[in-house]
């Protein structure tokens, strides 16, 4: 099972919020070799931006941004070395494809890049809590589940 996680889903691994438990189980399944995770290189930058914003707003404990960044990059590198995570590169063709999705589904460029990457990586399942990403991904024929509301379906997919 190849699961594509957008930035919103990946962040749930490092910031406790609704859906974090489901995402943690997804990462554990990958760690055990029962799933392959995929996300875009763009996702790493989006996550860093959120860590920075939370720290500036005082919503991260002191040093939280650095810890979050280390955890994100460390786990990404470790899972990639294990062969259970692939980080989709940003190529000009992918960015152009995202423009089409942006116009078709009236999305932000970042959301369109997530969907274009999920299509490009031939993901079996997309995890996102963003309604716009979910709508666009479903419109492109991808199966979509929300870690905040679909935890049981995610667990079932991991058993398939």
C-alpha cells in the first residue's frame, strides 16, 4: 500500500492534534514494512513554514521548532534509507501539471502540487485533512481519507 501524505497529514506526526494517532499508526506501519509512504519535497518546506509560524506565535515550547525540524528530517531520512518512504521531487512538468489542477479545482498552488505529486507517484491512498486537497484528489480518481475522521478506514487500508 502506497500512501501519499500532504503537509497537513505529515504535520500530525510532529504536532499533537486531531488525527495524530492515525498518522502515527501509518508511520509505524511503514517502519514495520507494511506500507510505503510518499510525500512531496514541497511538503518538507510547508512543514518548516508551519513550525516557524507556530514558534513565532508562541505556540511551540522553547526550542520546539528545532526539535520539530530535526524529527521531520531525521525520520524522513531514516524511512527513506529503509526504502519505505519516497520524497517526490519537484520537476517543471509537475509544476505545470499543478497549474492545470489549480485552475480545474480552484486551489492554491501548494495544494495543487500535493495532488499532482500524488497522481505522479501513483499513490493508492491520499491522506489529508484539507477539504480542497481531498476534493481535487478525488476528482483525479485518487482514494482519499482524512486522518481526523477516517481513522478506522485508514487502519483497515493498512491491513489490506
